C-alpha cells in the first residue's frame, strides 16, 4: 500500500551518537532532543508554530518525562502540538514514524514532529514500594543495566538471545567478525571527506551544550567513542559467554543521542523539502515477535510483513539498513531473506555507532533515505529488533 504521509526531503536530523559516559552523558535526554530539534528546524527554515501533532520516543525515564511529547513540543516552540510518548525499546524509531503516518493518514493532523531521544548513561535507579518486603524494604531496579542483563519473562540476557540464534543457525565467531570488519569499512566510508555523508543530515562540528543549555561545553567532530575494529584485534577476542560465539567486537555498545524528522501531507512535504523534486513515500510497516529468547530472528518476519504490506519482494529493494546490536542479526537476516550480508548498511549502522535505543532506528532510516537519494532514488527497507524478542520494519521509496 502507499500511505498518504510523506517525509520532506532533508527534514530530518540526528545528533552525533556518543558512547555512554561520554560527552552527552549529563544532558537530560528530552531537553537535549528538543534543543537539537529546535536548532535543526531553524536551520532548515521549517516553521514550528503550525505543528499539530508531536510524538516523542524515549525508553529511559528522565526527570519530568511524565509530560512527554507536549513538553518536548513546547520546548521546541510548537505549542499547538500534542501527542504521545512511545516506548518500544529499539523499535521505537519505526513505531514513532508509524504513529505520525497514521495521524496524517486518518486526517487528524497535517504536520507532525517526531523526536526520539535517549540517554543510557546515568540511567535512573528506581525504588518500588513493597510493604510485604523484609522490614518493609522496597524493590530496586537499575533501569539500564538490569534490563540489558535480564528479560523478566525468561530471565535471560539480550546477549543470550544472540547466542541462541547463532547456535540455531550455526553462525561462527569468524563469520561474525567478517561482518564487523565490513561494517567498519562502511562506517569509514561515511566518515570520508570530512564526514561528507553524515553532513547530509547532521550538523558537524556539533556543539555540545552544557546541562543548562546556555553555553557550549565542547565540540564533537562526529560520533564519539567508536571502536575501529581490525582483523588482528578481533582475532584476539574471546566469546563473552562460556561456550559462546559472540565477542565484545561482535556486538554494539550503549550510547546517548537523539534523532528526529517531520511527517506531513504531500502538499506540505513539497513546501518544506530541501529539494521539491525528491519525494519520500512510505509503503509498508511490519511488526513481529520471535520465539522466546531469539530476538535477532524477529527482524525476518517483521521485514516480510512490511514488504507484504508494500506489495513488494526483497529483490526490489535498492538498499537495506538495520539495527543490529549483534553481527548475528545481519548474518541470519541475510541468509533467511536471500540477501548479501555485505551489501547492507552501506554507510554505517548501530553495530558501529552505538545503541541509544529510541533514536537508533530513526538514524538508520535517515541514512537509508540519503543512500537512496545518492543513488538517484529507489526502494529501501529498514529492519531492527527490540527487547522482548520483537522487531519492526518499514519500506520507503525515494524518487521524483
């Protein structure tokens, strides 16, 4: 199918991503997301006073985030925009896009602001009341660390889901490292010529504000904390889990950052586009859930459903990007879908630039759009897994 809503070409952005406890570690994620969005909208001469819908994607609670999207919209200056705050872990980027598309589709809005912002650094430590606990003591949770290491439904870690899928599909450590080296090359291509690809959607150098958003604290030339893997370095790594296959080199790292975009009607998209001859159209979404503790496999049925809704097969895709917290993700996806794993994520991916959760998919979708634009147009697929053995996918067309 073809949705009514479109993304104006160039009406999207991302901050650099910073490895946790780096330069972005002390910035309130919602305030930082709003600060970045406001500056990027001003840079693109996109007025904010006529946004009539806003959706905020965030997966790590921040002080005051109870007020969600209306708070963020108000900080941006879009005082007429209301809407939800959505949390679907690393599938949040697709889910927030779908929310905006649906709002346009049914005529409830004409111009939507989508911002995804997270900070895995300095996550909240939560105390839940438990009057029946010993001496009335409460139950505590480290929001980020505890949930990375334990799915409450099965008691397993996210790493265990990757190992389960690697075992099922007989994916070796060596095969994972081959993909890591390829993803490193692809990311370096995006950094070439003074970050020419990143500058298509990201303001660089990027001025990092202080926590009060009044002064510039320091400047980032690009993503921070990236590990550039080598064959020699990867060969020295041992699997993290006993009798496992996944090394630290074969998985991503937690990060901080934000990303956003505008979704609107075709008429408004043409007005707001950096190049009105380029249209960004949306053809299909997919959601799926895999067998328990097999999270990386969920991307396969999610992508299949997105392609089915679009009425297309994967061989019609000109580019594919993915949220791949593990190299295993891309290997198994490519094997089952009949795609070359070395021909995905041609300008980078979360395996290399990190995993700030909600904005992860948004940045990958933006990079997919720009890759298609550089090709002169075509169809693209983004797919990514999320906590709870789920995944989401979207099919996008860039063309005249």
